[in-house]
């Protein structure tokens, strides 16, 4: 048995460790009805308030009679002859009554340490998850949809051309652009030729080529990379050409390479003091 004290009214209670452990130490004071932690309010037995045992008052005017026990007297016959004689009746002894008052027994005092009442286990309030689910549905899902829309806007404009005006409006609102798709694997060099123009000392060259967009959609114009090599195929000069540098004047780079279309390339170059014996031509998207 252990002792615990109510921190609100100071009442001391007795409790068992099993009772406190079963309810995680929570008890209710029987005096002030305050619920407190009985484990934190434990106290030593020496700290318990001492309650002196006070005997109940005795009425001194009323004497208490004490009647002593009267022992039975058994006479054995002195002789066989005397056994026939009737014994004389013994004088009845008067019981002695003493007027001395005996001290009454003190009743045990009430236990100053009552047992506390243990409140029932309180379940935590149930939290509803539907407001969070509704908030996620109303805000997170549209945000995820807009993010995916912006990430795949180029593909959507290619696969569904009817959505391009709406995508352009969204990009104008959000500050993004809607570039043309870039599928360099769908652009091929159908033919090419590089030959000198005029005397070899002037170093003027003419590049003639034919490019084809094999994609079923319009895509961005590619860049050209021209590399001049010597007789051992070692690089002598490399130059990258943007679409505006090699496209004819009547073709706009912003309009893109039409689907399943072919474009001729004719470009004059100057490379003085470069003994070029061969070349390599590549297409790429930066």
C-alpha cells in the first residue's frame, strides 16, 4: 500500500501500485473531485498526517457493574453411609457488585487515509480525416494537374493540336512558353556535298545538302555542325550553324520544320589557309 496526496485540497489517500498502474496514475480526489496524477503525488509514510485515537467520552455518573463468575462447588461423599443423606442446601451467595467504574475500551478511530476513486479511462477524441482528404482533393489534385500540364505541354500540343490555343493562354498567364517539339532522331540528312568555289587559294567553299523531317508533326529547325578534316580525317575546323544562318530568307525559323517535309540547304563558306580534304556534317538540337 502506498500513499498519495491530492495537490488541490491536500487530502491523503491509500492506493495500491496495481491500481495506479492500471489507470496510468490518474485518480479522482474523493473530497474535491479533482483528477490528479497519483504517481507524481506519491509521499512517504512518515509524511502522512497522524490522527490520535481519542476514546469516546464516558458518563461518570453511571457506574458499570462487574459480575464476577461464580465457580461451581462439587462435594464428593465422605463415606458410603453418608451418601444416602441429603446434603444440606448451601446458602446462596449474593453476587458482589462493585461500584467502581471500569474504563471502557476505546473504539478504533476512522482511517484518516481513505481510498481515492479512480476515474474511468478516457478515450482520446476521434479525429475526422475527411477535412484533410477534401483539402487534398480541392488543392493538391488541381496543382498536380497543372504541373503535369505544363511539363507535357509540348507533347499535348503535338498530339492534340486543338489544345494549343488553350496551352498558349495558360503559358501567357504563367509566364512560360510553348516551344516546338525537338525530335532530332526524326531529322535526317538525305544528301550533302562540300566543294571549293574559285581558286583553292581563296578558300571559298559551297555546302549543298538536303534535310528531311520524318516526324508526323512540325518540330523545331535543327542546328548544323560542319567539320573540316585533313587527308587523315583529323579535325581542322569546326563550326556550328543556327537555323537563321543556313535557312533561305523566305523561311521563318519560328514556324518550324513542317511535318514530313524536305528542306534544301545551300551555304557559302570561307576557310582560307585551311587545307581541307574532307568534311563531316551533323544535325542536332541544342
